[in-house]
C-alpha cells in the first residue's frame, strides 16, 4: 500500500467515525472504528513488507539519522536520575502535604495551589486501584476525571471498581466515564487470573452506589481537554493511560484538536525488554495493539510529548506485606485500608512478601519525574509477528551506520522510555500519600 493510499484510508477512517458520532453514540463509534481498522490492517499485513516499509517511512533515513543524533545530544545520561530534557520544568515534587487546603473536598488532603491537572484512563484492576488512590489523594495532583476501558475486567466492572476506589479515597466529586468495551480489532481478553474475578482482588469491599457520568469516556476527555485548551499553559492536562489505549486512540483520531489542551501523555504499557501477556508483549499494548500504534502515531503528528512507563520499571516499586498490614490495621474503610488490602491480595496471589504498586508507578513518575531515568527513543508497535504481536520495539541502537542502512528508517514516534526507577522512593511516595489523612 502506497503512502498516499494509506493517507486516504486514514481520512476515510476518521470520516467513518465522525459519521458514527453524528448518528449515534461513541460506543457504536468504537465498533465502527474496529470494523474500519480491520481492512486497513489486513491490507498492511498483506502488503509486500519492503514496499510497505518504504511507504511508511515518514522521514528519509538521512534526516532520521540527523534527528537521532540531535536527540542523543540532549538525552539524559545513561545512569543517574536526571530530569528528562525540556520537560517537567513546572513539576512540584516533595511538597506534600501542603498547599492552601481550600480546593479539595472535605476529608481529603489539602491540594497544592499549583497542583498539576491530570486525567487517568484505567481498567481497574488491582494496580489501577493503587494508582487511583495516589492520584486522588496526592496534593500535587488535581484529578479532573477518570475514564474507563475494558481490559483487566469487563468495562462495566471497571467502572464499578473505579467508583468504589474513588469513594474510599473520598473523591466521588471526580467524574468517571465509561468507554470502550473492547479493543479496536482484537477480541477482549481479561486478566482475572491476576486481578481476581471482580478485577479488583475479590476483597468483599462495599460497592459504591454512585453511578458514572452520562458521557462516553471520549466525550468526557474531549470536554475537559477543550476547556483546558482555553486556559493558561499550567492548566494543560497530563493524560495518564494505565490500560489498553482504545479510548485514547478514539479520542486522538476523532478530536485531534484536543492536543491543544494536553501537556503530555504518561502511559503504562510496553517495554524495551520484556513481556508479560506474552514473552514479547506487555498486556496493555498486547490487548489493543492497533490502539497503541494509533496513539503513538497521533501523538507524533500532533506534537504531544509521550513517556512510556513500561515493564522495564513497572515491577520495581514494591510495598512489603508488613507495610500493607500496617495500612490495613488503621481500618476505617478509607484509602489506607483499601491500599493495604490490595497489596496484601497480590502478596497472597503471588506467594510473595512484597508486591508492586504497578500502575501507581506511572502516577509517581508524574508527581516526581526525577525518580525515573528515561531516554528519548524511537518506538514502534509490532502489528504482525507470529510470536511478537503487540511488542513495543524500542530502538536503542546508537551507531548512525546501522541506522542509515536500516530499510525501515527510524520510527517517527519519539518516546521518553523509562529504563530504571528509584523504586524505594516511589514506594515511599505511595505509602506516604495513603498514610497521611483520614479519608
Ligand atoms: C498492565 O496490565 C494490567 O494487568 C495492569 O493493570 C497494568 O496496567 C501491566 O502489564
Ligand atoms: Ca491497568
């Protein structure tokens, strides 16, 4: 398929989704998108790989090498915990608890007046729950909304779990919206063998009676981002997807103008080195590889900075069973007790004396970016492959000779890839946020 044909098909794809939006709601749009993506992907898979590769090289090899060299000159050192280049200059870290106390609802920590606006996209999920508790409780974040997608559990369970977590955190003021029930192309697969039958550890925790926002997740994202686009630079939203990227792909293709309200995307998914859903692929990207590829492509086109908090760092920040038990001991059915029970569930499931805070690490990376070491690298998503579909191919080569002779050229999407993490620092950050305050 030639580059022009690919562009035409993309335009047709967006048109189909927009049509669907006009006549019906976004739940239907996601099905239309899936149906429309299928022939494109099949055509791409059927195409001569060399012709296809040539047509997809957005940047000539010589330019790509030059771009890569430029990136290397500004990259953070390979060791150490340096701030990544040109970003996060306004980050508030190490300031909690603090701030004026005027902005959060009763029963929550006072929010810093310079709190960073964030939206989480989740498939709650034991570790998504850990992430929600942190984002809901930490004073340097201003949680503007939570959108839900099918992943670890069916999307209806994800919504119920998310509302239950926010209630425990005293944050039912945060709008929660239901999004895509299934991936664009793949059949849904859940991860109840990891997260329990209800997707959240089968804790027998009282369910929230609250309901979701009436808007589809994509509509909620569109509205919040559109409003952010009209404000100050500091009001731009940091989007934190912790789940299959279906909602975000639909958003960026349907409403690309929302880029003006986005500061950056910090997502949990992928890896430079390892997989978990398969030997090659990480669960969130494996679950909906087309969506992940669309998000990287759209972010690159729209100039949205992307950070990948993948499996290279995901398992490292860990909380011990003793620390979890101490959280639970306080009781009260609040954030601390729920967080402790979630860690304890994982310790039992994996017969371990400690458990990762998982997706919560990506939220830590927003709060305290100096705790991760990143490199800005080209990333592609493998959409074919017998054993490697859904793998994030992170290009770590550093010799221009290799790059110049690579028929694929450099990937257009440049991503700040987290390669190591100060694990104790992030575990402590999570524990402190849950231990502080009564909610
Ligand atoms: C990711 O997949 C899910 O099981 C977790 O919630 C996390 O987002 C890890 O691969
Ligand atoms: Ca998740």
